[in-house]
C-alpha cells in the first residue's frame, strides 16, 4: 500500500512539472520613448482548449511591484493595471491559443526598467517565467556616438604605433652604428 501511495505521489508531481512557462528572451534592452514586445510561452494542450486560463503579469523592482496585465478565462481586466502602465500595455489575444503571451509596451520610460514576471495557471498546473528590461535614457543628437571603449582602443592603438616606431628607429640606429664600425674596422 505504501508503495502504491509513493508511486501516485511521484506520478502526480511528474504531471505537474509538465506545465511550463518560458520567456523567449531573458533580457531586453530599449531606449526611452520606444516600444518593446515582451513574450512568454506556456505549455498548451495537444487536444482541446483550456477551460481555465489565468494570466497575471507584474513588474518588480527592489522597492515596488506593479500589475501590468491580468487575463482570466478569456477576459482581460485593464482596470487592474497599475497607473504607471495604463494605456501603454497591449496584449496580442490571437496568440494565446498557441500558448504565447505577447505584451506590447509603448512609450517606454527609464522607470520601466526592472523584472517582469508572468504567472500562468490552467487546470494542468501553474508556473511562471521572468525576464528583465533595461530602458536607457534617450541620447540627444549632440552627444557623440563614439563609445568610451572605442576612444580607449584608439589611444592604445596610437601608443602602440609610437612604441613600434621608437623600436624600429632604435634597431635601425643600432644597425647603422654596427655597419659603420664594421666598415671602419672597429670591433
């Protein structure tokens, strides 16, 4: 009897582990005032559709948590969305049946940088996926487009040319002096 109970416990935990939520990208980079699409995938049924589908996506930083998207059994709840994201997050409803959650975030702000977590629950199980978004401030047109690393590489390259030139001059001078000594018979 204990063996059967243990087998049932193992089997049920294996079945729960088959429901998976993944991110298509673990990290996103974007500039302020641009748009981005965050995407997660989840395990779908091979036959039939879910009677129960609950999706809860939130934004997290070290100091705050904000709701960005809620979907329950075919209905979205935009009133649940935090004011920070109000009117800026749209979902692609057509891809839900394919097991994809696509959230389009427009007019990005630097304060949108942080962790995005999406929980998905169906009658087959519960799981979540997370990704990170970094929104950088928009560069002004007057800023140079050269990265500091490029400037450092250029300086090192110039220094290398100077050192090589000095070495070549030293070698040539040594050769000239040696040849002069050989011709004059000085050893």
